[in-house]
C-alpha cells in the first residue's frame, strides 16, 4: 500500500503554488484558459482563486473562455452549491 500525504486544510498557498496553475496544459482540444480556470476553481480557496485571476487577467488571458460544451467558468461554478457565492463574487470583480 502506498503512503499518501496527509490532507492539510486552510494552509497558506505561496505565490509560486498559486501561479503554477497558469502553466497547466490542457488535454487536446480543450481551451487552455478555461482549463486553467477550471482546475484553479477545483483546487483553490476563493482568496487564492482571486490571486490567480489578478495575474491571469494581467497576462491578457480570457476569463470568458469556454469548455467543450460552450460553458464559461461562471456557468460551471453556478451549478455547484458549495462555495458558489464566494467564487462567483470573486469572478464579478474581473
């Protein structure tokens, strides 16, 4: 049985860790900007997501990028009740 890393909650994320998401490569055919936003949403807390969005938009990336179903990250987040308001409030700032 493999040893796994214990879960840690509410730890501070370094800039290096947050901004590393900007370089995540998408699977073939998936919009790179949407892929970054979706993975950041799945793994970050809202305040870290906001930090990422500041750099994301500064880099001229598309916050309205869509997935293969034509949905923006806003559309996807709106479907999930957990932390929905927190993340949507962050998106409204951009």
